[in-house]
C-alpha cells in the first residue's frame, strides 16, 4: 500500500515537472514572439511615417491631375457647344 502511494506521488511529480517544462518552452516562444513584434513595431515606427507621407503626396498630385483633366473636358464641352 505504501509503495503504491509512493509510485502515485512520483507519477504526479513527474507529470507536474513535464507540465512545467512545457510551460517554460511555450513561455519562451511567446516571449521571443513578443520581442520580434516589438522590433518590427520599432522599425515600422521609423519607416512608415515617411512612406505614408510620400503616398499622400503622390495621391494629392494624382487628385490635382484628375481635377485638371476634368476641368479641361468641361471647357472642351463648353467650347464645342
């Protein structure tokens, strides 16, 4: 009876140690993932604002060109009328 209780305790301790090791591995992977995301976020914080500004500048230029084309077409229609 005592041997059975001892074996049960050993088994439970072994399972607990396995669970702890699994948790450590998962925690390490989560920590590495968080670190990678932090580095990516830092990089994006430096790179994205100038990139977004250039995109907005280009879009503003395209809008101005489209407005000019629209005005020209209206003037052509008015002249041809």
